[in-house]
């Protein structure tokens, strides 16, 4: 049996945010095509300001989707929702933890709604006698505090934490969590991420997850969204052919976006450039040429306010050599260590002066 899982839609009204409904509808269309009849929403289906859920309810009752069973686990942004606020018969809201089995051969799923000032470990412990090692799936809303150190930038602090000790003690086959809007996969723990980027901090193409309820395996289909956000920081210095160097830097970043030509019109990109140039006017012209075909976020032009002007050829040669050496470093990626781009910008300050 296949089960679709998403989270962190933050629905308000169609008028205010139609793109969020369109992302949900795209998931539902894929479910219909693949004959998937169960959707689980792991928290923050609605934004905290929402009080009227009729638009979502009407979608659930739509003739195309009324055969789908919607299982909603409230998150920290929708604590008011319960089975009294939505009348559609194919919607179930879990205000309390519940161990759910969909059929005799499926792994049981433990649903953990968000509870303030409580840990997931405390909630799991209440079901410990019913959980067999590596034969159940946890779906909740909160922070995997020891494996994924990237917190939700919109909500500092720790929300209903799940620890590595919890996972090692209770041994779920798979863990799927809402709350962190960035798609992440670590060991057996997965965040589907928000199916539609809410703002410029939620970059890249979006996805949802499909769980095989018999094996616990997870696959991540893409969501076709109205907008795709990217936030790019570029470091430059006056090399021999500065425009060619800049075009190469932009091309490398756009290649990592993983989009095709038909998706370019959906892109909203913010661009920040730091470093040194021999000609700021030419720099801006080249940037606009490089990003032709995509739109800048909120119509902002590329930010080159941290770019200084230098025509010192000897220093440019030194900067090029330092950049090459930094790029060659086998440097660990962790929050405790500076990134390579941070190292380069500090080196350029030493080479060119502040």
C-alpha cells in the first residue's frame, strides 16, 4: 500500500496564496494517477492566522479527490483544528497520539501531533509495549535535534524534539517529520519539506514523499509549483576575463538548480555579489545578461553593494591563486567550520584591504 506524506503547507486563503493550493492539488493529481488513496499531512496544514477551513474542505470533497482519505496531524501552527472544524467524511484529524494500521499487512504508523513543552520520546514511550523493533513508522511534527542541525529559520528554538536516543531506543523503521520546511534525509529520518516555497528562504524544487506501508521504503516525487525560489551569493575578483569568469560562476549555480527550460519562468532569484571588480557598471550588465529568462525576487536588481573596485593586476593574480587553493581544500562541511566562500571573502579582504 502506498501512502503520500506532505507537511507545512501553511494554507491561508486562495486569494492570498493560490500557489500553496496549486501545490497541494498537484500532489493530489499525482496520487489519482498512481491510485494512491491515503494522504498524511504531518503538521502545519494551515497557517496560524487561519480560522476558516472551508476552501480546504471543499478541495477534499471535490469529485476528483473524495475517494482519498486525508489524515491530518496538527502542528504548532494549527493547534485549533480538530474533528469538529471540518465536516468532510474523508478527513480525520488526530488531536492526540494514535497508533494506526491501514490493513493487516501494513506497518503500524504512530501519529504524534505537536504538543508544546513535550518531547516525542515521552509520547512514544506510552506506546512502547505495542511497538516491535523495526516494524513501525513514526510520523510527527517537530525537531530531529541530534541529526539535522538546520533549524527552521522562521521559528528559532526547539519544537517537540526527537533525539537520536529516542530512535535508537524505540527503533522505528522510518521517521517522517514536519516543521523544517527544507527537504532533508538523514539515515532513517526524513522531512518532506514544504510542498511550495513560502518565501525566498525556501529555495529549490519541492517534493512530497510516498511511503510503502509494507516495507517502510520512501520515494520523493517532485511537486510542480507555481514558483521556485533561489538565493545566490557570488564572490568575484578582477581576473583576466572577468565577464567570462562571472558567466561561468552563474552557469554553475543555475546548473545546480536542476530545472529545465520550461521551468525558468517560475524562478524567482535573489542575487548578492561580494568581492572586487574592475568595472561595476559592466558587472551589473553581465549579471542581467546571465539571468535573462528568469525573474528577480520581488523585482530586486542584483545586490552589488559589497563589491569594491580594483584594477590591481598583481593582487588579482594573488587572489586567483588563493581562490584555487581554497577550492582544492578537502574542507569539512559543518556548522563549526567556516564555508569555503567565507574563507575566500576574508582572504580577499586581506589581499585587497578592507
